[in-house]
């Protein structure tokens, strides 16, 4: 087939692939580590649940942005794949 596919994710692979990509960013790993460190009673600076909120918010917003971009690529691919084209034949 001569179909065009530029999407990164499928319905099943979105969550694992997206989390894998997000945790390749050192800043995300650092902030998750700091948030998880707050669950250790000897080290916690403030409420552990409160420390996770900003990290989860950033991860969720980034995931939604990635999902929207991938969906836009999917729509574009679908439009291009259904266009008529002329085929040269001898």
C-alpha cells in the first residue's frame, strides 16, 4: 500500500510511549524524585500529596498536548490518504 502514516502513537501504545518520552527529560525525573522523597517521613518538607500535584499536572498537560498533536497528524494523514491522484501508465 502507498499510505502515509506520521503518527507516533496508537490507542494502546499512547500511555507507555508518552511516559517513556517524558521521563527521558531529566527535569521530569528530578521533580518526580523530589516529590517521591517527600513520602519519606525523615525527609519530607511538606505534605507528600501536595508535592506530587505540580509534577502530575505538568505530565498531564504534556500528555494532552502530545495527544492533540498526534490526533492532528492522524487527521492530516487520513485526508492525504483519501485524495485522488493521477497514475501514469504506459
